[in-house]
C-alpha cells in the first residue's frame, strides 16, 4: 500500500516527514508535530492516565513506567536486529486476531537501508519488518488508507516523532482499538548520509547487512558472507562526517524513549539484552502476547554517568552546531576504548547518560539555531535533566506554567 502515499511532503523546517503532511489534511501538522508546540503532560495523561513522576524517580528520564525489564526472545528471530521482540509482538497480534493490521516499516526494494512504510495484514509478512533502517519514512501517511480499507483495530510500530503525531490525532482518527509499540530513536540521518558512513567503515559497504551501536561501546557490523566486525566507538571516523550529518530535528528531539508508546522496545538499558519499558495496561497486554517465548529479568546498572555527560556537553558547546567531537591522541584511543565498557556507565546508568546528553543537546542547539522556539519546544522535564550540569533557562526560554508542559 506504499504506492498510496503522496510522493512529496510540503517543506517545513524541523520536519522528519512522519507522514501527516502527506495526508488529506496536512494542516494537522500544526497541532500534531512534536517540533512545533508539544504537550507531553497532556498526552501522557491521555495515553497513560497520568503524567510522569518528578523528583528522584526514573520517570523524569524515561517517562511513565509500570515496569522496566531486560529481555530476549528464546529462540531469537532470524534476521532480527536484536532478538526480534517488536516484530514478534506484531506477528502475535495478527496471529491472535487482536488487530486487523500492523503499520510499520521495512526495507525499500531498491535499498535495504531505506525505510518504507508497510501495512501488514498477514502474520508471516512481519518478517519483512525485521532489522534496522536509517532515514525517514512517512509512516503515518498510511493511516487514511488503512482506515479506508476497514482496518480499525491497528497496531503501530514507530519512532518517537511518528508516535507523538499519532497520539495527538488518535481521538479524531476513530480507531476501534490501537496498540503502540515504540522504538527509541536518536541521531537519525538520511539514507544517503548513512551510505556515506558505511563507506567510511568498510571497503565493501554494499555487502554490510547489519549495523548496531551496542551498549558495550562497540559498533557491530555483519556482512553478506557471514563475517562480523566490531569497532569501538572511539575508533569510529566521526571526524570525517560533515557537521550537518545529523539533522537538527534529531539533535533537538526531546523524546528518545518514545514515552507515548504502550511499550517501548529498545536496547539502551538492556546491557546486552533488549530493554523494555512497559508503560500501561495495554503495554502489559502486548508483552503477554509473547508468553514463554520471552525471557525477562530486572535491568542492571553500573558505573557513573556524570563525567561522560559533562564531557559531552563541553564538546557540544565547542562544536558550535557541528558534531561534538573529542580530539584524542591515537595512541590513547585503544586504552580508553578498552576502559569504556569496563568502567563507563552501563545498563540503566548508560540510558540515563544518553537521556541527559540528548536533553543538553536540545537546549544548546535550539539556543543557537532557533532561540525563539525554545519556550514552545522544550518541556519542563528536559530542563530538569540538564539543571545539574549548569544549563538553566534564560529569559523567555522556558514555559512558566508547569501544568501546561
């Protein structure tokens, strides 16, 4: 059904082409876009029945939570990015007849790395959605065709900017039932830029079938011939990338953990396994579809994040809008790469570090590029995350009514 999507989206600044601008009423972007005037407390209350807790609660990082787990499918799905939990949940919903269709993305026929929206109605077709894609896909442009086809019980697997718009429009779209499986997202780029990155990692980039930034500070590559390669984060050729490699939208996103999903399925806090954030009763229902196929345990944590976050903030400030590079002598990189997975933040502490880094990045990049939009775009909980690092709101930068945001 991807051929029903309008070919071009109206140009807007700070747009990830979630698909709403390609629908019959593109003006809905004004009230549905997370980059215009998001209302996270309002939508959290609508979706979860309450807003996130403040104070010392981990919800200030991760959003409303019933429980967090590290998990893996046993056996894992062949070809999945990790073990295939998100894919398997969608498959089980179709097998059980709980939903009419699953809206997600798969690879373009011309490019395995380019995401293409898919409306899947057969359980066996969920195999098309396995794996990671880099780039932007107008996922929500398929909502109208799905509803027109009579699919009123729908599951959606999407990234935060897509899920925010979905939740903002959920009531008016008129689903009979909606399940939302969210994946975390950070530092996305265009598919074209991603190919340039692959070319820096290998002399045979066209044969790379898998890439993952792992929680042990390694990037894992897999190739068509079955071989694998691991590259420490510190040895990545980041300095060879253009300063605008990551679009400003991704450097100013305030919802890495997909807080409006029923369940978030990622890896960042899993410390080697997948990481689940079950957010509400519907999220519990989604996890229950896996039955004995999933092995779960409490998430772990180790190390301290403060030094890493402070260093990231300092580098971001020095980069003045470019990539936050830390120059390090080549002789020292192997030692630091060896130390990072041993003494650096891991598990939930790694996840907290990334959330604080993303919050600081949002403040610094908006302050540089769109200072007038800071008050509307930055929720209060983001300011709370950066306050321990000396980043505070200046005049006109923060919403004064805490009940609004």
